[in-house]
C-alpha cells in the first residue's frame, strides 16, 4: 500500500490541534526550553524553500528535545511592517495592511500543513496597535534616558525607495539591498538610538553566549573598538585646531600631510580662495557616494588640496591639508594624519599625488635608504624621530603618548567604529514615532496614556522624497500636550528592526496589556535557549536585539544580560547560485513538492541535502530517494501491525540470549539510537537521516528474529523518525499498537551501552604499503593471536611466504602493516 500522506498528515494535524498537544504550560519552568526561529516577513512571495529550511529542521530539533523531557516553547509570529508591502502598494494600489494580512493568512496555512510544533496561543504580528504601541513606549523610555535623540546627519538615501537606509542595508557595491538602486548621501534630520553607550558591554557579552565564532567576530569588527591617542594639530593662520585619532603615535614624525573628511564644516573656513572652486566641486561629488564606496579598499584614491597647512606638534613641520572621500566625518574626529610610509591607504594617496613619503620606522634587516615599495606597517625601529630614534616602535607608542599628555597636546582615548542606530524612515508602513513638534515647546513626547499613536489607513503612497504620513492632515495636525497650542506629529516611522528587537519577550503573553511584556514570564523563560536564523542578520537584528535587551534590563524589565543564549545559523538555499527572492524571479514554491510527496518527505529531504549550516543550491533530484525511504518505512510498519499488543518487548536484552541475527539488530538499533541522538542534538540532520536509512536495511533479517525483539526495534525506529517526519512517526507508532501519542506522552529511549561494544574488529592488512586483505578478528585480541590469524589467511600467505620479514607494525583493532623483501 502506498503511503497516503494527504490523509495521514491532515489526520494527525487535526488530532494534535484537538488535544492541544503543543500548548506550552509556561508556569512549569523545570527543564524549560525556549526554541525560536527568526520571525518571517509576510511578503507577497509567501513562503519559499528558504523559509522551510529554517522552520522545518528547527521544529524537528524542538520535537527531539520535547521527547527528551523538555518543556518546549516554540512560537511563531510575523514581522509584518516594512518596505516590500509599501512598494507593492505603490505598484499595485493594494493597501499594505490588506496585502500583509492576506499574506499572513497564506503563510499560516502553509505552516499548518508543515505540521510544526508551534504554540498558536503565542502567535503575534507586529503591524497591529496592540504590538506597536509598545515600540512607541520603548521609544519614550529611551528618550527619557537620553538614548533617543534627533540630529541632522548625512544618511544613505535610496532614490527609488525614497527612504533612509541604515549602513547595514547598503550592499558592498553601494546599492540598496531591497531594490538594487545606487544609494546616495543626503543630509536629513533623523532620530537615533544611542547604541554606542553599550559598545563595551556588547563586546564583553560575546564571551558569555554560545554563538558561531564567525558571527561573534563580525559583531566585534562592526563595533570596532580601538585604543589610540588624540593629537592636536594647529592650523597655520587660524585659531582652530585639528584633533586627529591615531593608533600609531610612534609614526607622528612621518606625517607629511593631513586629510579631512569633505563634509566637515571646518573645510569651508580654512580653504584658501584660489582652491575653493575645486574643493566645492569635490564636496558635491562626494555626496553622491555611499559610505561603502568611500571606504572601499579597491577604489582609486581621490582628493584635492585646500591650500591650508597644519603644524605637526612633535616637530613643528608645516604639512598640507587635503580633503579626501576615504575619510569619514562620522568616524573618529573626521581628521586623519597621513603617514604614507607606514599606512597602505596613505601610501597609495601619496604616490598618486606626489606627496612626500618619510620613513620613520625601519623594518628589521633593511637599510634606511632602501626605497619603500609598499607601506611598512609592522613593528620596527624608530628613525628620524628626534629623541625617540632608536626605540622599538611598540615602545615608542607608549613613550610618545605619555609625552603628548604631559605637554597637553594629546590624550589617550578609545574609538569605536559603531555608530548610533538610525531609526527614522520616510515610509508609511511602520510604527509612528511618538513625538509632537510644537513651535513653543519644541519636541514633546506623546504622553504614555495617549499611546498608541495609531497608524492611519488613508495615505498617499506615491514617493516624493518626504514621509507619506505627511499627506494625512488629520494625523499630522494635533495639539501640544504641554501648552495646548496647535502642533504637528512627527511623520517618520521607525526602522522595522525595532519591531524585531524585543518580540521574543512578547511571545510569552501576546495579549498582555499591563506593560510591554509579562516581566515575570520573561525572567523565567529568557534568554531564549536556542535561536535559529540567517547569518545575514549578524550586525543588524542580532546586534540591535542585544542592545535593546540590555536597555530593558537597565530599566528593570528583564533580569538577564543577553536575549539569545545559543545561536544556530542555517545555510542559505540558493537557486541557480542566487539567493531566492521574488524580484529575481527564482523563488521555488514548496507547495509543488508537498502536494506531490507530502510535508514529511519534503522536510526530511531538506534535512538530507547536506550540512544544515551550509545550505546549498536547490535541486530536487534526491527527493525521490527520501520518498522511497518513507514508503519503505510505512510498508514495514503495516507489515508488523499491532506487534506491541501481541509481542511486548523487554526494555533490555542480554547479548548472550540472542542469536547472531538478533544480536546484530540489537546492536545496530542501539548504535543508531546513540549516534542519532548526538547528531540531532548538534543540528546535524543529514547524518541523522542517513543513520535511519542505514538502520532500515538491517531489518531484512527480521525473519530470523524473535517477535518481541522486532517490537523493541520498531518502537525505537518510530521514536527516532518522529522528529524528522512527525506525521509518519505518529502513524507508525499507532500501527505498532500504541494507544497514546508520541508527542503527548512518549519519551526518548535510553541506549543500552553494553550493546555498543563490538564483537569483532576488521583489521586491514597492508603489505609493502598496499592493502592486501581485510580480516575479522575478535575485538581486543592480543597482538600475537591477531598475527596468528592473519598469517593463516591464504591471500596474506601468497604475499609473504618465502620472503624475509623486515618489519611489522600493529595498531590494535585497525591495521597490521607488514614489510617484506
């Protein structure tokens, strides 16, 4: 009989729902386990294979832990605000709210067919007032503590999406990650969250969490903490100073020019009249570049002189001041002392513009007069450095820093690459910022008892460079909560990463109305034990969530330091080498395969494709093999229907009471159970599936086995397959004669460790470096007995008889190496 997956899958989904098998009792925290996947965005593309690859295997892991006695909480919701829905509205006229709610319904229908173990009592969506009210409340708490502020700043602007992009949302080629348009720089007054206040704690916390090393390194580099010294350069003919940040004060004597970020206001004040035209032109050109463009190591260096000069404080030398786009006004002080002999970037610049290159650190084994082919950036001996000449350069860093501080022209400091989180978006479909602008009172926060500031339904979506909310006068025009005068609401909305920075706390009680989330449950259940999602969120969502969690801790709402204790990254499923997306037209619809093979086969095939963390390019060539395995499994249990009732098994068997066929099967099922548990625990799904495929091949000798041992074997096989193919697992368990449900009452079986020991060892025989035989010997037999057995083998005899034995090397239970001549 062919496995009737449609009938069986709908049957078990109905039973699980009726019995509320997956409702988590959050009051029971003994052996609690919070397992979470990153919440999906309900775009018009619905769910593609990449979503399944995230949710299906993670659900299998959660089921495995449930069977191991854990009280598992596994929720799902929808990251429902965002740009795609708004772009879709602009293109089609379908309101973002309408398209989003429809897509949420479509996603839920697909997820239900997947048979995942989600607690639907915890379902939430971020686009409803009941949720985003608390985004606004969070904003107000940050504002009260001085950690939400507004300032004019150069931002990444997408001309097509007509909105600001965070630095992380600009691709390495300078294009918008969402639409591919080249991003430009634009000065706008924007809202920021002060994530930089937590820079050190965000770094230190990485040592306390079980995350992939690659992700921790990415966050470390993104925060970019560096120890250095600020040095004051005076400007010839001006009272102002240029304060530069350097990690290499030992190279100060090698400064031959100073470079300023073009956007710094001081540029206009110090530029000589005859250089003004070229400087202004260059500044305008720089505005067209993104930060990614400007910091690219492969981009050709450009710049122009200002005609002004700075004075080097350590030797009084007069050095020209240039502007160049590779210096950023938002990093450090926006001023750089250029030491071309000892900095690769400065070396390229000096070579291009024929600026002096002065060697002040001598590489060991070279001569002072040797020509520099490239910048020398390592430790060496200081030369041409006044009283410091002869010091090792690493010693010079400390000595010069000390002397600069004594003279009052420098000071040790710490710098960070991390910037404050820009949260303003000139878009409609997001959380309104709860600020009112009054001519008399300035910025006025909306009183907490007036939250939520509800997003209006009627707006003009057509992008015009401003915020769509400005088109709704009823929304914009209000009264000042302080003085009662006419005032206007802020018309920007928040970055959607605000929505996802705390949602894991809300899942615990989505209907909670006394605060942002239920703090008692949050303290009992967080940090999240296992969090699964894409590595592409390393310096966006994952960094922002850590920041917000620490802030919530500081205002007394959570008692833990980190949101996610263990992090797993699933690999990316590509199609023809490209990431799946609707815009690329390469999305693969899982429904095609679930309709043909069923959810269990599709889920198991995704797990069998390869290592979970690697992903891979989509191919459906192997799914037939997984389907064949499922068919074999179903047929097997059909053939042994009700065996548990007729032939109850023992919990454990002694090997000496079993015949050879029984002994082999007993040993193999316990070895598989042992291996399977380890592989599944570590998200190695492909090898877990393979071990079951290998095990089922052993069952051909069932006809030589006692019937209660067959029950023993099939019970364990059904339990092992159930996390991977939950509908099939329940069906097999029932066919065997069990009255209870696997995922309601069953427990994981213990391994009989005594069955894991081997009876025989396969010893490889190498003669003069070539494998000539493989011979079974009793396991752990002493060397003398092993050699006696091997030398009696006819094949071995043919290679060694009549020859002189030169050497023998025996590795117990593995290999005998023989050398003859």
